[in-house]
């Protein structure tokens, strides 16, 4: 079965389409969507079958799976992370939504979801209403990973070409316009002092 190709506009995503995509995720679907950086691949964090599909599609062993969630806002984040120090919270409040992934100590809720021994989780609140609206309707974060590997090829910025590549592997591909070629900037906050561990679209000079 081929994936559905759904057009959405980041300024004002059509609610009926967002509702439908959220329902696909609840039923264990995989969705490719735009962010404020590169296109992402995601599923409902509470659906073990979908998480396994995502892992197999990416060719990643369970122990190697980096845990990154797209959340709707900062209040959403607090459920899945341990107590945030005030300076870290202020940093996130200043930079989110935006092209950042913050590595934080995970709460006990995360291992229960993913049967993982990972003690950290990456948190994204992208500056794009499409994935945030989907998460808001779904009611919980989505597991997210980029559709590329180590290198972002220009063709993976074009939704129609993305569709041709992934149409038999996922359930929905969202056309949200041309994607970026730079990933998010990753900031490790697990020591209490933020450290940029990957430079991406987010300006690391503000950390």
C-alpha cells in the first residue's frame, strides 16, 4: 500500500488533516513531516509496534536508538524529563520553538515507553506548526528521527522526491514545502551546564 501524500501549510495547518494524521499515528502509522530543519520521520511514542517499524526502517539496533521527542511546548517537556535547573529552563524558554535538540535526563516515564535503558532523551519543539499541531492533537510527543543518515542530500528537501523514495515504507508523507539541509543544533544539558555537541541550524553562539 502506498503512503498518502498530504499537503499542509505551516502557517495554518488544516485541522481536519491534522486530526487524520494524528489518528494514523495512534493506529501505529509512520509519518514523514516537515520541521524547521530537515524532514523528519516519526511515530507515536506509546505504540510499540510503530516504534519497532521505525527502528527497522532506519536499520538501528534497539540499544543504539537515540531517543528524541517532538513536544508541543515546555510544559509538555516536563513529563518526560527530570527536574530542569532554572538556567536550563530559561535557556529552553528563550530558544524554543526553534532548531534545537536539548539532551536532558529522562524521567522514569521514558524507559517504560520504550523498554530502553537510555538515561537521556532529546527534546525538540520545532518552529513549525505542522508537527506541533499534530502532537497537540495526538496528546503526547512523537518519536522523531531525520529521514537522512549522516549526510543530507538536496533531493531529501523536496517532498515529491521524498514521496517517491519512501511511499512504500511509511503511511503518510506530508508536503510542507521545501525542507532544509541543516539539522538541529544539539545541546547536551545533562551535566547542568549546556554544551553544544553538534552544530546545526541553531546559532550556538547564544548558548
